[in-house]
């Protein structure tokens, strides 16, 4: 199994994903310690119940947006406050 640092993964994501796509397992190291393993997914391995369909996911997002309270009253205020932080 090949290992890569988190920084290397950030800089070479495409290359690492190609290796995983070819069937190789890749160990991700963070600060010198094992952090995660990327493994290829075999067709049919993921259950469809583990993934939400688009419409269900979008309804969940809309529900969360309706129940959250915005920090700023207008988008102009949000832009003004975030751009001019000291």
C-alpha cells in the first residue's frame, strides 16, 4: 500500500485518485501518523440506501436554510462586514 502525506494529497489529488481507480489502496498520513485509507469502490458495493437522491438532499438543504437565522439583515451588510475586517 502506497502512503502519501496530506499535503501531497492536496497537491497531487488527481494522480492519487488515478492510482486508486486502478485498484491501489493509498494510506493518507497527517503529521506523520496514519489518518485515512483511500480504497477503490467495487461496483454495487455501496448500498443505494446510503446515498440520498438529489431531490431529498435538496429538500433537506432548504429545510435547514428555513430554520437558520441569518447573521446579517441584507447581503450588502454581509459583504461590507466581511470585506473590511481589521
